[in-house]
């Protein structure tokens, strides 16, 4: 019941790696390994060892599916906002490079915001993604 309420309020809830593998292994590259994943009613995002896979089920039946990826090597900044009192959610915003060449003069960027329930401990996930972003900044600016 808590998972449904989290979904109704726009919050992701964590799924097991076995469940993610069973449902979404068709979207993985060869030898790609799932690290963790979360669901929001019908939409899901999966963190693998090389990317974040965003799965958006569309339409009334949810049979139409849009799949997009954020390459972990393209993430350069992460921000976290913890939940306050009331109906506040925890938020994680990932800023990433969309240009095919990361060191070009015309770098294009985007951000993507994830919302989690107030009781979800977002700090370990934040630290993991922040560590990736920090290594990417060092590599990109070397």
C-alpha cells in the first residue's frame, strides 16, 4: 500500500534486482549489470554499471514504451534536497552532458529530477552518483 501511495504522490520506490532483471533485461546491453532500480507506478529507472535507463510506459494501457539513457560518464553535477515537514519529498537532480563530444566548445547539457518519498534514505544514492560526477569532472578537466 505504501508503494502505491508513493507512486500517487510522484515518489519512486526501490525494486529488487531480480524483479528488474525479469522485467527489463531486454533493454540491457550485453554484459551490462543492474546495480539498483526504482519504480513510479508505471515508470521505472534502472542504474546499471554504465548508465541510467529511464523507462516511460505511455498511453492508457502502458504498452507504448519510451526508453532513454543517461550515460554515467556524462554526469557532472548532482544536487540533493531532503524532505522537510508536511508533504515535502526528497529530490535528486542529475546534470549531464548530452553532446557526443564531452570536451567540445559547444557542450550541451540537461538535467533530470527524481523524487523520492520522505522516508527513503536518499543519502547513499546521492553519494554514489556524486562520486561518479566527481570522477567525471576530474577526467573532463584533466
